[in-house]
């Protein structure tokens, strides 16, 4: 099963939100639409896992509302994942590893979305691994050190099941909240934490300055 991208229905998209993979962390359930976005808009859906699915969707949209000071509405957000097919669950407390071939497919899809939706002004890639692959595969650049410090450690890649563990765990602080550009386009790229981390709690206090920096972009 391939999870479907979420496309705005009545509004032209202004932002592309880029997630990780299509399953909840502790579940084999695969989303029909990326980040279960349909649960946010369709209040008639009431399955037994509604709370966790709606919660993830709401966090995704609310994060963009918050960091853009309401300048970008939920109805203007296009959503995709870097990987839209199911991947093996990582060991407990570890991060699912996205293989390079899946990441390549994801980057090609992102480029296609941008090409077909010229109204998209902003890309918001979520999480360290997603941004690692976007830079490693040439969608955008930040600085010379980020890709090396975010490269997956061999111990995780070779584990069964595999998991993603960067060489330096704090490397996402190097880029989170900064404003970059798509290499072959004019769109802004603003790396952010995954929706499941929003709203930020004390565990992510170090990212508060980055989030305030983003809000300042949208106060102008």
C-alpha cells in the first residue's frame, strides 16, 4: 500500500510539509493520507485509533499555523512524506531508517510537486533524517558540516531491523529554523521538528530560539 499525498482541495497550496514515513511509531497501521491529514478535516471519521491519528494530523497543521503566525492556513498546506511506503519498525526508542533508494524516490516526488504547484513558496521538511537526505541528495544545501554530522551510523543501518542514528545527535540544531533555498528553485526551505514533537516540551527546549526565529520571518 502506498500512502497518498495530501493535496489542498479548494485553495492553492502555499507550503509543502514533508514528513518521514507513513506509520505511527508503535503501530502497523499505515495512513491512507500522509500524517492522517484527512482526520483533521473530516470530523465524521471515528475509528478505534482516532485519537492518535487525529492528534498527529492536528499537531502537523497547528505547528505550521504557530510558526507562521497564522499566515499559512491548513487549507493551503500540501503534505508528503520522504517515504510513502511502510518501512520496518525500528527497535524501541530508535528512529525508523529510510534507505537511500526510498529517499531518492521521495526527493523526485518532492521536485515533481514543486514543478506542478508553482504557488508553493515554502518547504517545511520535518526531522533530522529527512533533512539529511534532502541535503545529501541535493535538494538544498546548508553548510558543509551538517551532512557529515547527520550521516547514519553503520551500527544502526546494519542492525536487524535497521534504525537511524546520526553520528552527532545534536546536529539538527545546526539547521533547524534557518531559511534556505531549493537549489533549482526559489522556494524557501525551513527545517522543523517532526509534528509529533509539537507543541515543544522541556525535552525540546533547545529548539525554542529556532522556532522564534521562524515566527520572526513571518512577522515582516
